[in-house]
């Protein structure tokens, strides 16, 4: 039995070059040479497991590595060196970054301190002129729930945009719902974690900034799969997590076009990251993020993702749709990230199929972020009900939105995925669906 990992939208394996680069910042080891080459993970021969704020040699080496990782991140993200206030903060990941952007923007624009924001005095504060905060109905919970919090704050209007028939937030949808004189912040994900569908971030950002508002994108599922350039897209904020592109877990980055827009900070403490993100810097993680981001950017630029990974994804999808009747892939391929395929199997509960796949060594995930007791479809698939209900199955039959929302399984590949693994997964899926449909009596 093969063991195949196709859950790369959840997390990825750490690239060997990344783990190699991180080692000197955790253990007294040497790479064997004094040269530095991020593409191979060689970061030099000096062990540097000190605190980056310490003044001794170990600390200085750690600090130097953080500076180099920052430079690598800025280069990979296309940060314009002429924009003097632009910054990249290292943090624990996109969940922290998303909360930082959303809450700091509210605190700053409403002139309410983080302490007062949840205190009795908060309602006494005068509502700011710009009090409209917009997001979509298909965001990651770290954005969706931060907007839930926003909706409880005095004087705030929260708008959650629907998607169109293709599952995309379009400029027209935004224009119909945005008040140009009151919009404060718009937060729209670059690519959806469940479907892989890509939003037109540059067009959305241009519209928001033209109205005097701020634009944030959660690029967690875009970095390492698509060309990401903050200067070309014109975003004010961008968040990412290293573990989505073969970096370590527990470290991420937040780009801001102007570092003053990140004040007041989410955390209070020391002066790390210019006082905008307190806490001892996770040097091994930051080094790993820098190397992983450089490698990911190189793969995107060379076409590894757009050609190699996409070819494998399409082979998987084509084979499943051809060999398993009553199936549907959610979202047009040209509108999705090259590694993602969310396939709905009529007559089969997604969680039951996952169990069969896991038994045969295949790791995937369900399109339903639910508790088994409630079988509640995920908010993203609920919001996609229009496009799903209009979809057709592999045999041309129409399908109900509610049914497809509960039967979706997401396969997400990486550049480590092989052709042999794809063909093995197809065989496992065909057998598993056939068995489960026989048990349920589907089609009889």
C-alpha cells in the first residue's frame, strides 16, 4: 500500500533545504562551509541559536539571519524599496496577521484603545466617519470570526459579500455594496482554501484605494502557487503562513504598505519588530520562512506550479470524473490555483469517503468543515450554493447544492506529488466510491 499526501492546502511537508537552513539556529551544528546559498539551505558555518536581541556573537548571528530573511521575503513578495514605510513583520501565521490587520485598523480609525474596545466605555466613543468593514462570505475563519467581533463594536457596519456564479468576488459585487465615503477596510482572500478559486485582488484593491479605504488580502493559499507581488496588486496588507509552502509550522508574515497602519499593535511587550509585534523572535522559523519563500517564488517563476503541478491535478481530476459517474469538480480550472481540486461525489458522504481513503494510505480532506453530529456544510460551500446548484455531474445530470456541499472531498497536490501517486489515488477513489454507493443503495 502506498502512502500519498494530498492535503497540501492544510499543511505541507517541510522542504529538506528549509530544515537544513534552520538547524544552526536550534543546535550547535555546522553546514560545512562558510558560504550562504538559500537555494540549498546553506546559511553559513556559524552556529546562531541565540536570541536575536542579544548582543553577543550568537545573538548577532541570529539577528543577521532575521535581517536576511526579511530581505528575502521583501524580494519574493515584490515590496518596492522606494516605499520607505513598507514593512514585513514576522509572526505566528496568518491567523495572527489577519487579526492584527482587522483589529488594529478598527482601533486606529475609531480612536479606541484595545483595552476600551471591549470595555463599558467603548459605546461612548464617537463613531468614526469611515466605519464600513467589508469581507466575503467565503473567508477563512480567522477573518470571518474577526469580522464577527467587529460587528459587536459600536458604530461599525459589517458587510459580507456574496460570490458570483463562478465562486468569485468581482469588482461589480464590491461596487454595489461599498460606500465610497465610509469604507474603512476590505478584506478579501486571494485564493480560497477549499475550492482554490482565485479572486481578482488587484482590481478589488484598486477600487477600494480609489475610494480612500484600505485593502487586505489573506494570501495564505496563493503564495507558492501563484505570482504574488504586493507592488503590482496595490494591496495595503497581505498575510501568509510558511507551512503552506513547505516552510515550518507556527511562523508567518504580515506585509503592510505603511508600518504606521499596524498601530496600535495586537500584542504589547518588548520592542521586537519595531514594537509592532512583541515577543522573542522565532529565529529558526523566520529563517525557514525566508528560505521556503525564496524557493516557492522560484518555482512559481519557473512554471513548476503552473505546468507540472497543474498537469498532475488535471490528470487526477479527469480520471476521477471519467471513471466515477455522478461527480462534479467545483470551479472552472482556469479560475483555480493549479494544485486544488474539490470534487463532489453524489450519494457518498465526504467523511465516509475520507475514512476509506485514509485506510488505503491516502490523505485528503472534506469540503465540509463540520462536526460529525451536525453535518453542517462549511460557510464557503454554503456561499457557493448558486454555482453548485447550477453545476452538472460527470454524466450531465443536475445536482443539488446541499447534497454536493456535503459530499465534497478536496485533493490538494504539491510539487512533491508524483505521477504514480496520482494514478494510485484514482484507483483508490474509484473502489471506495463504488463500495460506499453499494452500501447506501445510491442509484438503485
